[in-house]
C-alpha cells in the first residue's frame, strides 16, 4: 500500500480477471439441478448464459461502454455483478434459494481473499512473520511466564472437572464450533482494539516522509495484528497439544465413563508396557475448548502487559524503519516528498 496511485480496480482485480471469469463460467452450472434430465439441465444452462450476458450488457450500458465491450477496469459495479448475477441462476431456474446464498458467500470470500492477498499483501505478511517467528516467540515467553501460573491452575482444574467434559462432549458440532469461534472472536477484538494507537506510534517512531494515508495505516495495522495473532495461535496450539497428551496419559476409559457416561469414541490407541493410551473424540473436544479459552486469555494478557507491548513494538519499529525510509526516498524521487523534493524522474 506504500505504492502511490495504487488502485484495487486496475492493479488487482483486473489481473485476477481470468480467475474471476473461470469462476463465473463454472457457476453457470448453478442453473441446473441434479434431479433434472440432461436436456432440462442443458436448457437451464443455456438460459443461465443468456441471463449472465444480459447482466453484463446492462453493466456496460450503466458504465457508458458499448454493450459488447470488455471492461478495462473492474470497479464496484462489475464486482457486484460477479457476486450477484451467478446467484440469480439457482433462484430463476428451480427456486434454489440455498444455492443462491452459497454462491453469494463463495464469491464474496473469493473477492475478500484476492483483496487481502494482493492489496494488503497478506501472504507476504505471514511469510515475514514466520521468518521472524523465533524472535516473536522469545518475546512472548516473558509474557507467557507471567500468564501461565493463573492460566495453568484454571486450565488444569477445568480439564479434570466433570462439568467441562460433559459440556464439550454434549455440544453439537455446530454449537461446539460456535463456542470456539466465540473465544477466537473475543480474542481478536482484544488484539484489534489497540492496533490504531500502536500504528500511529509506530509511524511516529519509525516513519519518514509524509503521513500515511488511511489505507496505508490499515496495512501497517495488519502487520501488527497478524504478528500478534500468530503468537496467540501458536500458544493455543501448544496448550491444546499438552492437554491431548496429558489426557491420553491421565484420563482412562473408567474416568471418562464416570464423567460422561461412556468410554468415549476412540480414534487412536497406543499400547506401551501393558498400558493402553487412548485418543478419543471427547478428549480432542475438551483440549480444543481449553486451548481456545487459553488463546483468549493470552490475547487479554497481551493487551494489558505494557512491558511486552513495548518490547514487541520496539522490534517492529527497528524492522519497519527500512520500509518507511524506502517510502520516503520513493516519494522524493516522484517529486512528492515535500518542499525540498526533486522533480519526478
């Protein structure tokens, strides 16, 4: 986002047009139904093609282009057509409302992924974070050492409590996913809440050249968020793995029987020295639930521990100063770096 004049409609979605076009064509199949004969599906697909072409023609007219023109930019109206037009086919041909909603959701997800990856450089950010993961984990060990005593006491008491096993074992798959998603969402809120302030601080300490635009601040904030979110993820996975191993060693089928009324759904069993260690679906559920809660707790600790945040921001400031300096030189060359700027080359 430090590139001046960057536009998603001309610099991103135009380049993704072949992929979007392929998805657009594949979604023609949404006009058909599995319980129809081949000739009925063929007619429906032909009618769907007519609907899509008519919609594209209407978009061209609305944009002041010839009816059969190929757009030279994919703006909001064209992207709205990509999302909405294929979703109309299941409704028009067969009244398949569920398929229409799924099509809208999938197309929005595709556009969102393209935007995140190519506009804000999400993959590049994740790659950068992994390259400095050792430093990140080391900086979080101090915070983890402070958080672990209370967290360990709570988690261990919860893990060996009958009520926790009953709750997570009895939840439906949907309710279980929603419960974990609630912890993830709350943890994400705690990580996001201070990102704007830290972005401005980082800009003041490491920044050179003109102030960042709103989109550029969002890009820098995304670096901060992803860096911290991956730390939370790794801590959660480590805690979840610990409880899986601990549960296999300490919680046998008799204990599970007394707690949840059944020995559990065995997934893997290992026999060592006459002892049998079982991995059950219920154990994975409980370990996953406690891992999600631990991640939420760790995210809260990140927000409230000032020493950790200062160390974390100091590391980022040093590394991102190079990016800010390169931006200042880039703007100077373009003739937009301030009163002393040289003419653009």
